[in-house]
C-alpha cells in the first residue's frame, strides 16, 4: 500500500499500478495487455473491455 517510483516512466506508481512493457506506460489497476485490441486493460477501461467482449461474443454467434 505504498507508492513506488517507476524507473522507465519516471512517475510514481499507485499501489495497484504496473508498468506494461508492451505499451511502455504505467497502468493503474492493471489487469493485462490485450493483443487483440492493442492496449492495456486496467481500472479506467475494464468496463468497456467487458462490454466489448460481450458484443463480440453476441455478433459472432
């Protein structure tokens, strides 16, 4: 539960932040890097990612 400094991004990461080597950015609430949409999935876009997956599943039936 402490902030730590990211040497690559030169920013302070929150406790749930992780540096993504594919995107070369720190992401708060990092879940994973999605190769299908080419971005990291984290706290700010997790809901949109779930909705995207639901829509793709629906249209591919």
